[in-house]
C-alpha cells in the first residue's frame, strides 16, 4: 500500500516525531497558503493549517509543523 500517516508538531519545536493526526492518507490537496485538505482511504477528511516539515515516504510518514 502507498498511504502515509500524517503527524503534526507545534511551530518552533524540534519535535521530529509529532502527534498522529490522520492514518492511511491517500490525498493531500492544497486549499490555500499553508492550508491542506487530507483524505484517508476510509473517506475521512481533515484540514491542516501548517507547512510540511518533512516527508519520509519509505516510512509512510508526513510531518507537518502547525501554524501558530
């Protein structure tokens, strides 16, 4: 499978692990400047207000740094 889990961390922290935000994400679509709509393979949708801090595709992990 090619889905990734999304994790979030507060802005300005050195946290590279983050807190799980949404599992099995299939779609990541921009909604505006630093605003993203994410959709899981189960149809669950959430909005993230932040920037992509790192992507580890082999580990199926996307880390977002949330806006303050």
